[in-house]
C-alpha cells in the first residue's frame, strides 16, 4: 500500500494566519491527491481534488500544490470555521489511502 | 445535489456479519460518473478505504479486507450495501458511504453510522 505521511500532526494558529500542511507519498502518485476537512462528529468534506482543483463551494483561500511526491495544502488567511482536522488521500492505486490527519487548533 | 444515508445495526456480536446499506437520493446510482464506496474511521486506524462498486456490480476491494468484504448494488432501490464477515472489536468504527468520482475523490458522504462490535 502507498503510505501517506502528513505533517505536522497538529498545529496551533490564529485567525488571519497563513497555514501550510504537507503530505508526502511513499511513491509516485501522479496528481491523484485529494484534501478533506473534517469537523467533530461530521463526515469529511472534499476541499481539493487532483492536487489543486478547488471543489465547488470551497472558499478560494484554500489551495493545493505539489512537488514530486510532496503535496501541500495552504490556507491563505485562517477563518474561525477553518479550525478542523485535515486529511490527504491518494487515489492513484488500490487501496486508496489517507494520511493520519492534521488537527488545526486555535492559538 | 446527492444525499447519502447509511442504515444498519449499531451493534454487532463478535464473529457475526456486519451489514450496512447506503441509500442515495438526489441522483441516480446508475450514473456513469460515479462509483460508490465505503470508508470507515476508528481512533486506532484513522480513515480506511474499504472499496468501491460501480452500478454494473464491478467492485474494487481493499486487499487487506478482501476476504471478509462483499459489496453489492440495487439500482431499483438506488442503494448499495456492505457486508463484513467475522467481525471483531477491531471493526468497531464509524462507517461512511460516499460517492467516488473517476479521479478517486469522494465529493458526497453520508453522515456516518457508528457500529460497535461487542457481545
């Protein structure tokens, strides 16, 4: 299975901050990398698919990029509703696998 | 807008079979654009992808679970289902059904259902 390693595992930040979360794949996954946001008691919500495509309805402060097998989710200016856990997912090969999550907390 | 809703027992005994159904509304399960899948989430293992099924019945399973997993689809009811055999406490988790696009991303999810394996 392809391993997805997210960093950091947790992050404290303030409203208005620029935040970056990284996900590294154990092997090449092309551009088959997706990002999800999950709030307590809720299902994950798709934010970005195939590295950098913004899902409909998702604010433009969210963006994604890639360099080789390292992928980045950036939130340009944190809003109160952005405090949640974020997961990356590779959909390049079966089984699809997720990162362990990054919990974004209010500083 | 698609809506998905899981249903099934919240408590299953060890060694028995976990059975869940996902009802899709707001669209047809026979859409050529979507696969349909199951993902579970437990504190110990995070998010785990079970597999996907197409409306034709074609399936892709997680190899680590393949011997215990069966997925099926009922286009007449706009539903798809999951069966997991020989469950143990390690199968206790929140189970989600979700649509899966051809790029592998899941854009619509059910609310999730907690299944506890206990005698």
